[in-house]
C-alpha cells in the first residue's frame, strides 16, 4: 500500500509541478508593418510559439521584453534571419522578418 501511495504522490507532484501554458516574455514587442507602416504592439508574448508578423513583414522591430526574440525570414520560424535581444531596436530594408519566436 505504501508503494502505491508513493507512486501516486510522485505522479501528482509531476502533474502539478508542470505548467500547461507557455511562459511569457515580460514587456512589449513592437514592430512596424511593411505594407501599412502601422506599429503593432504585443504585450507579454508567449515563449516558444512561432508568431507570424502581419503586413508583409517588419521594417522595424523593438524588443522591449526581457526575453530574446529570434526573427525568421519566413512565416513558419524555419529560416532564422536575425536576433533581437532585450532592449534592441532593429531596422530592415531588404529581406524583412516575417515571423518571430521568443525564448
């Protein structure tokens, strides 16, 4: 009986100790859409999630979060193009980033 209780306790510890949601970067991520020139602001974006940048990509990226943002030249986070560390402001002219992933 004590072995079953120990196994159950260990299983419950694992289940309650693991979060089912992704951690989020704290702060704002701001980018300027190439097509409209509008600034898009994301608050506390989730880590580990590939997020497409709308409007044909970003001409300016401002990473005001506490987490590194990896930028990609495609919408599926496959071809890495740049990295925006916390506090970075990046300007793009030629190949624009089209997606981002934090973490």
